[in-house]
C-alpha cells in the first residue's frame, strides 16, 4: 500500500481532509488534475476568499435530504473553521451578511495554510495528475493516473473522491465523481448550474441591456424564498448577489419578482411628497432612489413627466406594481462557465451522514460539491467543504 488513503481532488474538501488526516497520523496522497492545488479557492471572493459564514447552518443549503449535513456541521462547526485559520495567522473580517474574509490576507494565504501543513506532515500533493482508472480490489483501491505522459499506479485501503462539481470547466472542473457514481450504480440527483447569472432574451432584452452596469439594491423572490441584496444589470440579463442566490431556486419557465425599493412603501412616500411639494416631477422623485439612467429606463412603464400631485389612482397603482413587484421571466442561465457551484449531485441517501462513507462501497468516501449539497452564496459552500473534509479524515 502506498498510503492509508488516496484523495482525488486538491480543492477545499480534499486539502482539509489531507491536513486533518495528518493531525491523526495518517498518510495520504492527494491527486490533483490542475497545475496547482486549490484552484477554486484562489478565485473565490474575487481572490480574497470568503472562507466561511458566521451564520452557516443546514438552513442555508439545498438538498433532497435537508438533514444530511447536520451531522457534519456538528462535528466541524463555524467556530472550528475560524479557530483553525486563526491558528495559522488568518483572522476573519466580516464583509456583509456574515461572510468572513481574511483580514489583510487573501486566497493565496488560505491555500498556503494547507500546502504548508501537508508539507510538515509529509502528505503528498501530486499535481498534473489525471486519474484514468479506479479499480476496487480485495484490499482496497488501485488508482491509475497519468502524469507527463506516464501512467502511475497507487494502492490504498481507502479512497476519497473530492473532485468538486461541474462549474468553471476552464479551471479543470469535470464530471469525474458523477461518472464514477453512475458506473457503480449510485443514484444521482439531477444537476444544474447554481449561484449563476440569469439571461434575458426576446422583447425585454434591449431594456435590460441598456441598463448594463447599473446596480440596484432590491428584494428578489419567487414562491419559495426571497433575498435582499444588490442586483446587477448586464447586457445579457441579470447578475449580482441577490440574483445569484435566487438562481439556485429558479427553474426554467418560471418568473422571479423584483422589489426595487425594499423596506419602503412607494405609495406612502408619494403621499408624503404630495404634502411637501406636489409639483415635484415623478422623475425627480425617483432620482432620489435610483441612478438617472435607471429612472429614465423606468419611463417605459411609468409617467415620469407628470407631477406627483397630478398622478391618478390608476397611475399610482402602476407605480406600486412596477416598483414593488417587477416581474421578470428569465430565458435561462449562463451555464457552468459562470456558475459558482452545482445544484444536485450524488444522492446523499447513498452516503452515511455520520462518516460520509459510501454505503454500497466500503472504505470509499465522497465530500464537498460532488454530493447533493448546495449552499447559498457567501462562504456557506466553503464551510461544507471544510466540514466534510474533516469528517472523512476521522474515518480513513
């Protein structure tokens, strides 16, 4: 045997697993297809890495089994993540909504923590290692990978698959875990891009395109959930934090609602304005809340040239509907190239929630994004990756 375990994938889950295994005196070899470990860590949060969220719990995750991650989150908590990184000089600074970023450090420092610890423990990270075959043997697993045109065979009693999901294929993302699962008759929950920008086509495309670059704070909702954050208009549709969040809950053919002035009542504000200065133009009034460009674009729907005092009840109703319940029917999304994570994955019913071991194949473990566990935007998916890596390390 070459090691106690072979870990395929040097992303967040695989790296944490290797480090935690090192603490326990277990020898692992990590195989990574890319030239460097931690590819998605390095680009997360604009290169700053929002490495966890203070509010992370099972409530912020989408899964066919919403209770599945509770055991992992009990074994490895948000405080454990914070303490782990603080031990190695990375202190969290909250940006918004509980997101923690390294204070005075960045994503490279986060990856460096893991590579340094692995080096200290003698854990091998072999990059440019393209796994070609996995054979289940009487003693464990035989893994064949290719590097620099040469095929190399490794054996270990235990195997960890932490190869992530389908997003950002240009960074090496593949369907490796899903293909392996299908080959061995493990169930897959239908996959789709998540935390992804939404596209607009047809008669509304030009209206959205003219607003490209404009950002508006709003509440985005559907019949399942709502999020309050900024949206960003683009030449092809909608992006920004609130849109990325709702995309995980959106299905093609369905509408989403935009409340363009959350925490305010536009009708009440208009009534107050009437008392103060009824001669105020509606356009002037709306410019207090939006950029001039956005207000001008609303002219397609609203009588901007009328004074507040001259607005009819019908027009006020139209203003209320437009501002607080602006309906959008996206045509689609930007796909895995622009998605931050994957929705769906290997069915969690195939996996022990306590150990993350595959029920049908002993000594095989799955962690991170390849499983049917999808977190909200804002550090939640990293918390799942760290937690799953920790849990697996206890059992390999």
